[in-house]
C-alpha cells in the first residue's frame, strides 16, 4: 500500500470516528436537555404551588435535580 492509500485510509478512519462521536454527542445533548426540561418543569410547579403544597412537590424537584446533576457530571471533560 502506497503513502497516498495509507493517508486516505487513515483519513477515512478518522472521519468515521468523528461521525460516530457526533451522533453520540447529539444523543447526550438530547438526554441532558430532556433532564433539564424536567427539572425546570418541577421547579415551575413549586413556584406556582401554594404554601401548603410546595413541600409535597419538593421531593420531585430534588429527584429531577439529582438526575440532571448526574447527567451533567457524567459529561464533564477532564
């Protein structure tokens, strides 16, 4: 295999890897956005709730917050 073929094969391999990572990044972004939206919805519910009801909604917000934090923490790059 000549140098041009080796270069072309290498470039094709790297292009394929970048394509795979691009798909994975889109999936991760979609999941993170979904968890963000859920946390926002729960917080909006507490904001709209009366004083007697907000305590009951608090655990839902904390659960959504933990899920969002876990998602964000798992995507941090070193």
